[in-house]
């Protein structure tokens, strides 16, 4: 997955929830902007849940789906 494609979805205005699927089959739904984090280069993204967080290498992202 290209960093620009993820950036376009994450920074879209107004924010629309989206889900990413990883090559492992794991899925993460970013229901609101505060669930998402990334450095400027978007080579890694972060999912912030209610009580945990996950670091995701974008090379493992195989699909991004908007809700």
C-alpha cells in the first residue's frame, strides 16, 4: 500500500471512518480521527483503541475501505 493512499483517506475532510486490513488478516477500524496517528512520512501508522494501541508498518496493509 502506498503511503499517499493512506494519507489521503486519513486526512480527508470531513473525516470518514475507514478500515485497514493487514496481510495477517487483522483489521483495524478508525471510527474517529483520534483513533489514528502517523508521522509526516506515513511509513508507519498507529491505531489507538480504548485501552491499547498498535503500531502498523504500512508495507503490511493490503486494503483500505471507507465506511
